[in-house]
């Protein structure tokens, strides 16, 4: 099924770009690239989960426009988003004689997009790249905004850059191929947007949980479009995370990144960590008198209805707090938390006592 695409524009002056959202539009990949500039060579970076399906479809689109295509396939999973994998990709690009006119095309989830974007940002000091996100989480969040990077063993996303894609192509039809757990993981980021920026959108989600779980095409396109527009507005206001405006997007992520790190990037999917982190952040806000218990309960109920975990894994809580101290959001030794003050509004808060953080980790 093909539908007329929805277009969201990320307004960043000379770095502005479109996000095209549709169903059955994967074959538009070459067209989006050629709208930006003439293209003769592209390197698709993907993982083993989608190399023979969605990446192959993108390759056919490029080949039909006489664009030379090379395909580089990485292992799936967060563990692949590391310096070693980036170095391997740099060497392969060198072997393929990739030059500054070549494009990088990221086809996959958030790991592929972050890693391929980082490689694009750094090889020959910057290559054009197209994001083709194939997971819900990547479609609503990580493919938009230009944050690219890799993990260190003891800290997530610690090495990276701001490097905007030239375009983002979102095909909702690919979500039907996702494992159910992966799909539900992406719903955590969807809920996040309602909590942090748009109470009306939260109400919309609350009334359509079943339709979301059933992947209703119309609801999905509408939800993805709204998430992309909300993120585009934030990125346009604070592209490089300097004013603090973009920090609101990190709601739940300080807890999440510590949990992911301490579980070796293997036990939790990113969206699952976000869901748990959002509940920790809500409990912390409630403890500090910023929101009432009703807020925390309402957020929890929607996450649970969408099949997301909300309980902290069995980890030493002091170890979690210690891990947070290595987070890249630490400034002058003080950790910042994004905390709600009401549904649809969050703020950056610092100077929180570690005893309160430890208490927030209690279910």
C-alpha cells in the first residue's frame, strides 16, 4: 500500500532537511538523495537483521538510478555501536575508495543510524548521509536531529558529533517486520514526547493504546509525524544542545543510560530502558514535590498498557548512581535531571541529593 507522504521540515538554515513519512515508500530513497544533489556512489551501512530485506530494497532503488552501491553489514545490537566497529567501517570505506562526493545511507534502527552517522561525520571530515530508519524508535527519535556517536564500555554515547542527515525517509510498512518487543520498545519514546512537550498528544496516545499495539497505519503515521515535528521544533531551537532546550529530550535517559551500561548493553532494549527511566524520573519529581502521585501513576499505566517494563532491574542502586556520575550530562561535577512539573512540560534540574535519586530507584 502506498499513501501520499507526510513531510516534516527540520529548519536549520543551510542544514535544513525534510523527513518524509509514508507507507510503502522505501523505493523513494534514490529520489530523496537526488533532490539534494547529483549522486554517483553510495555506501549503505546496515545490520544483519535487515540487510537482505529493507537494505536490499534501498539498494535496488539506488541501482535503478545508476548510483553505484556498496553494502556494509554490521552485527546487530548495541554492542556493535563502538569505536572498533567504526574503525572497521572507516577502513572499508577507504578500501572502497569512498570520496567526499559519496553518500552514506543508514538503513536500520538506532544503532545503525548513530554509528553510520558518526562514520559519515568523521570520514573525510564529513559525508552526506541519508537516514532510512527501520524501527519505530529510530523513526520517532534517533534518526532526527543529527546526534551521532558510539559507546564506550563504561559510558553510552560518550564519543560523537552533531551531524545532520540530508534527509530522512520513513516507511511505516517496514514496522510489520519488527519483533513485537522491538516495536513496543519504540513506543516508550512516543510516550516521552507526550509527557515532555504535548499533553494533548499524551491524551491522544492514552485513547489509542490498542490501535498503537495493533499498528493501525493511520494512527501510526499520525503518531510518527507528531513525534518528528516535536523533535524538529526542539532541534531547530537548540541544534547543538547549548541552551538547554534540547535537554528536555533526555527525559528518563539519565537513568536509562546507567541501566544500559550496567547490564552490558544486552539485557534491555533502549526503549525499555527509557520506560524504566521515565518512571524513575517521575518518582524523583514526585519526591521533590514537582508532581503529584497521579502524574506518576498515569504515566506508569500507559507504559504498562503498551507492554513496556517499568521496574528497575536487580542491580546495586549505588552502582547505578555512580554510573550516572560518568554521564556526559554532568557539568562541574553536578548531574542534571530532566523532571516534569506537569503533563506536557519538563525542566532541567540540578543539585539533587543522591539520597533522593536512590529513593527514586525503589519501585
